[in-house]
């Protein structure tokens, strides 16, 4: 039972994305295949060099860097959204991959869920 | 709605079992009320709900302290009655709940808090409960805040 969790909120503005990340880590902890897709303003989650000190939050960059270690299969970034935010693959975290977001992608998963 | 669309008569849950995940808070969003109406429809259609999982802001639904005006629907009470009458487990995610000040007696003691406020029959549980449903034949539906 493979799952794709989609995050379309920007980082730091709410806890929805962090809690979606916890969902992905939980699936991985129980050996369930899971990938994360970032689209819309959500692609900003994958930017390199984040510093969240000024908003007194933990940087999510470290959590995402650990995702492959915890068993999250892929960190996917929607190509349209990357274009809109001027992000090339070199601007993104090491394990992130730019991909096309559409039915061909979502059809590969048994279970697709958006972050809250 | 286009009149050419045929009415859907088959359940989208092949096994006839649904799991409802509510992430929108009562009174800030329509999510808990829409989910409750959907839940009634599921049972009326002879299908089953294996679990209701509260996540993120949805955990506020399990508060025993929400007291809306008497001429408004008390969503926490309505949900708790529905779960009790139909013997459906209601689980609030522990991490979401503790972050938002929703605790049962054992968490109250563990963190030496002054009160607990979890409404029966809701229980506090881990994301493993949701994983259990997601990995099963159950159809998992999410009720978000929208907008």
C-alpha cells in the first residue's frame, strides 16, 4: 500500500506541513512505502539554506534531509511550482527531485493525501 | 451540476469500510460537521467506519470543555454521541493533542498539568492508529479546513 503525501502550504506559516511530515515518517517507521510531493508554495520547503531562528522555529531542512534515512522513498517537487518560485534542482535539498505533478504521478500510488 | 452525470450508486470503498481523518477544527472550519454528516450516510448505506482519527487542529473536537451557545450545534457532543452509539473508536493524535492543550488523565499526570479535558469516548493514540487504517482495505477520507 504505497502513499503519496502532498504538501502545498509554505513552510513555517502553520503546523500543517510539519504534521504531514510526521505522517510520512510514521508510515515509513511501519515499513509502508511513502513519498512526499511539494507543490504550490509548498516547494519552498525544499530550499537549501533555511534559517528559521528569527521565527523561533526549528528549521525543517534538517527533518527533510533525514527523510531518506527514515525510509521516505522520494522528495518530489512539482516542476511548475519550481518554475514559479525560480527554483532549479541545484537550489533544492540534495535528495529532492523535480517532477511533473499530474495523474500519471498520482496514479502510481494506492493512497494520495493532502496535508491539512 | 451537469444533468448528464449519472448518479453514483457504488461505494468508492471496495471493502465497504471507511476511516475518517478530521484535521479541521470545529467552529473554525466546516470539517467536523461535514464529516459527521458523511459518517451518518455511511452507516445508513450499510457500510462500516473502522475508526475516526483526529489530527492537527481536528483534535479540538475531542475537548470536553467546548460550550457553544445552547441554540448552536455542540459538535463535540454530537460526535461523541455518534461514536458511543455506534461503537466506533475515536482517536486523537497524541502529538497534535498535547501541542494544543488537549490531554487525558494519564497525560495530565505525566506532564503534571492542572486539568484534563478529553471527552469520552475519544482516546489519545499515536499515528500508528492511522497507519493501521491506511495500510488496510479501508478507504481513508480526509476532512480538512479548506480554503
